């Protein structure tokens, strides 16, 4: 899409934030309004890896073994190919949450190759990714489709990690915040404040994914704080303060500590380094500086 189209789209959507009025709040989530309620969340995205069940068993159990008594109080999830979900659950015991890399927004019917929320729920999966840039770009999943995935997961009682982020060209045009605003508003459309405790956001600048070009902590913090402001606009400040916003894009043992020290960075979504138990183990055991 040309920048002019992006800019028009952005101004249309950003300007319509009044449509996202806060839903009634019953006070049940009072604790999550506190910043320290944002428990760190380290997650791995295996993508089209590893190549065999035996390798998946070894990798999941090796990663689980990195969670020890001295590990920070952190949620750890692995998003894995469907075929390895139960394998990874068995291999990692209770230590890891095993999620799906995607889900079909339809519940049943003639959708060859698709996997539904109820299928996943029935095998104990509670989490799925939505909106990963590889799904957006390679598989053509647009914001409406992604919103359907988010809604279906919430409806099923599951949780979603919604991935957002700008392309390199958009970054250079200083459109990161605006692109995230569009993706957040479209992705979360129809999700109430009460259901936000089952939503996590992963900000992943596309130019940083798989490139080794990790965003600087300052750059990432800047966009994360913009995302939180957008959430405050869509819902309210309390909801925004409670939302966990993860950074993704070439996170490594070398970069994790500084990233995790930023005020608005609550975790990491890790691709390449989640395929190496030593590296991912170090990321799980991050040391905020
Ligand atoms: P990367 O992938 O860590 O290999 O950059 C991140 C992701 O795609 O979620």
C-alpha cells in the first residue's frame, strides 16, 4: 500500500477513536491497574521449526529445564506448530504454556487445512498468536481476519497474543506509532475491557524480525509507550496500564536485559533464539539493569 493510502487510512481510524468507548467496568480487575501487575512474559515462536518430533521433544524439555528456582517471576510460553503442540506440552510439563501459532476465525465447515479454537481448546491450548507479520505478508491475513481470530479466541475463553508492527519503509517515514494505532484498533475491535486480561500485545517491527537488527531499547520503549497511549484512548488508562506489551524482533541474550529494563516493555516474543535452549534460557532468565 502506498504511504498516502496508509496515511489516509490512519487519519480515518485514529480520528474515530470515540468509537472505542470504554466498556462497563465492574472493578474485578482492580489489581491489574498497578504497573507491577504486568508480570513479565517471555515467549518463543518456533515458526516452521523444528523438523522432527524428536527435535521438538528435546527442545521443549531443554527449554523447560532452564526454568529454575532462581528464574525471575515470569510467564513463559512457546508458540509451536500444531503437530508439536501435545508433544511440547508433554515434554515441558507444567513449566511452559504451549500455544498455537495461529487459528482459524471459523469454528467448523469447509476450510481445508484450518484449525479451530475449539479443537485447540479441547487439547488444552489456551493461547494463540494472531497478526504475526509473516501471516500478514506471506499468507495475506488482513486486519479483519486477524480481528476475527482475536474475537474467536476470546469467545472460546482462550487468550491471544496480538502482533503488530510497522515495515521498514513505514519506520523510515516515522509511521510506527500510526501503523500500530491502526493495527491495534482494527485487531481489538469488539473486544471489551473486561476481556483484555486475555490479550497481550507483541510489538514487532517487521524490519527487526529475523534480521539481527534489534530495535534499540529507546526506539522500542518509544513505540511501546505510544501503544499504551493508544490503548488508553481505546479503553481507559487503567486498561492501558494493565496491558502487557512485549517486544519482538531479533531479541537475543545480548539485548534482552536492556530491553526488559524499559518502563513499557513487559516481555519478549522471540523467534530464532527460541530454537536454541541456551539462548532462550538466558532470555527467560533476563536481568533487568
Ligand atoms: P526473531 O523473530 O526473534 O527471529 O526476530 C521474532 C518473531 O518473528 O516473533
